[in-house]
């Protein structure tokens, strides 16, 4: 079994966790970091994490929706990408 294989639901949960972690990081930075330069850099890092988690999760959802709308005979063999990783769509039922 491949250690890095993900299914669609796990990838969505990882994207949602990244989104939550990014927002939590932004709040912690705003509350506790005193230096303006450090605050700006950390806000940029957590903002980028939040943005990329959201866009990747949205892209995965769009890919899954397109595949569900088509009449593909074997959806389990079709894959989408999430942060450059191939995502298996075995958990999707037509």
C-alpha cells in the first residue's frame, strides 16, 4: 500500500484542516506578535496557507463534481490532484 495515497474525503478533510489552521495562525499572530515586520511576514505565511488550502479543496470539489456529472463507467480509476498528489475517487458512488 502506498503511504501517500489519499482518497477524496481525506483530501477534503486535510484541506479543511489547513484552512482552519491558517485562520487560527492569523489570529494568534495578531494577538501575540509585537514586531510589525514579524507580524507582516507571519500573516503572509498563514494567509498563503489559508488561500492555497481553500483553492486546492475547491479545485478537488470541482473535479469530483465534474466526474459525477459525466457518465464514466469506472469512476474509481479516475483521479484528481490535491497539492500535486493523485487522489483516488474510490469513495464516490454514482
